[in-house]
C-alpha cells in the first residue's frame, strides 16, 4: 500500500490563505457524506498546513484570522465542512459505479411506467427522455423523478 492510499488532503482557502489537513480517505468521505460527525478518527495528524506536500505548517496568526482559534480539532472540522476533499482513485471508481447502477435502475423504473419514446444522453451527463405514460401514473413518476434527482429534473407535460 502506498502513502496515497493511507491519506488524502482536504484543501480550504480563506481570503487567499491556503489551509490543508491530512485525512484517512474512507473515514473522511463518510464524514463529508454525513455518515459520521466525529472528526478525531479521520485525521492523520492534527497539523494544519499551508502546503502539506512541503510540510509547511500554517502560522498561528493565519489560523486565528481564518478560524478565530488555534484548536486543531475545531479548525479541522471547519476545513472538512467547507473544504474540498481529494478522493482516491478507488473512491472515485466506487462512486461512479454506484451512480451508474442508480441510473440504470432508474431508467428501468422509467421503462416500467410507460413507453420510452426517446432517450438522449447529453454531453454534461444528463438524460433527455420522452416517456409516454398513462395520466394516472403521472404523479407517481413525477414524485420519483423529484426524489432521484433531488429536485433538479425538468419535466414538460405534452398532451
């Protein structure tokens, strides 16, 4: 196992100042996804860096300016909440695979409610589809679309 599998970096920028913490990849992802709220077990160390690859630690002045404290656990929580977590290659693969399964399942959800007249995948990854469904099942389909897309679906009803 190489070092990149043992930890990853969370980066946060505040008024031009960079802050980084080293975290364990899987526990950090669980924290970001809200599956846990305990910051301790995800940290590789309680150091706050300006550049972790060089080992450059952040100054007390910058920490107080950005976070109003020098407490590494409080700062790490804020960095985890507001910062960007670098995913490992395995995590990315897993997430893409899970998303693909959800999409396939959902499209089979769609096909079972009506007749899929047209299916057009857009360059941004979205799906444009024409689905002929009985009027009675429309509310159910719209509810499911809203739930799956977290309200980002655009639906046009054609009579």
